[in-house]
C-alpha cells in the first residue's frame, strides 16, 4: 500500500486520506499503523441501487463503512412482508460486531460506495484497540437515540410533521461533506414514494399530498419527481415538530 508522507497525514494510507470514515467514522479511532494494516485487507466497491448487501439470517463474513449513498434496512416477517426500520448514510458502520448472523436485510437504496473488510480482522482490532470499541459503542448508542426519536415521529407526529422529519433527516445526512451551517441544500430522494409511505406509516397519497403542500408553501422544490431542493432547513425543522 502506497503511503503519502506529509505534515498533515504522515503514515496514513492513500486509500484512507479523504475517507469520511477516517475523519468522522469508526476508523478515526485507529492509529496510522492500524490504518495501514486495515487498508491492506480492505476493498472499495460500488453497489447499484436495489442490490441486497446482506439478507436476514445470512452469515456475516465482512463489515463495511458506508462512504457514500444510502443503505435501506428492513425486517422481514414469516409471510414475506417487510418493514423499513432504518437508513444508513456515510460514514456509518454497516454490520453487527460479534454476531454470526445478520438480523436485518440491508439493501442499496441508491448507488452506494462501501469500504469492506473481513469480520474476523475488525473484531480482532476491536479487542486490541479500546478506542475502536469505544467508537463503535458510541455510534451504536447514537443509532439507539435516533431510533427512539423516530419512534416519537411515528407514534405522535402528524402526517405533515412525519414527511417534514423525513426530508430533514435526508437533507442533514445524505451528503457527509455538507456544512452544518448551511440552510439550503438539494438531493435525490433515496426512496420511492411507496417506500417513504412504508417508512412513515402513511399512504402513498398522503405522502404525495404533504410533499405538494411543502412545495406550495415554498419550503421545497421538486424536479423530475425525485430531485428535492430544501430552501430553508430552519423552516423545514419548524414544520417537523422538532
């Protein structure tokens, strides 16, 4: 692995230098030597939309950092019905350490770029690096907090607040390079209207009606049915009931 030596990233593999997972994700807990070791066994690859990354009850043999795109997480019932239970964005860690089988289905909702590494290697690094284990625990607790917030969204918010909350979540997470101080942004919707309705516990007609209302009120613009421009994140947050 070629390593660029400079005052800013001496010892950091080229593969990792611009990676969001190193700056804000779990790999930020690793020192340069550990990053070099991990880079030697890592592989970057792009997954097309709709491709399953791992299925429910499948054996887990690798973990991944999400570098870009959106991953859709679903749970399946015995009769084949599915429920979307979460979305993952860069630089989230995809996988459940220390569990042999996956408990969820993970699918690329958009084109997704991943950096993958063997399960055994990352679990060994976790045992050797308390900081890595701490970083993963912190991310897991953040996901738990987000899941609890989403329970409030699903259980108590109105249809208008649910759709606004969904758009706000996408706007704030889909681009890892977005400046937190930015008050306007644009993105491609990562889910279809049917998936959004499933995720929010609404009908497709209700989702479409609420999107139209937000557009009429000037909070968003929609082009080609999927490209959304949020004109004011502050106003959208106000509509979300946050």
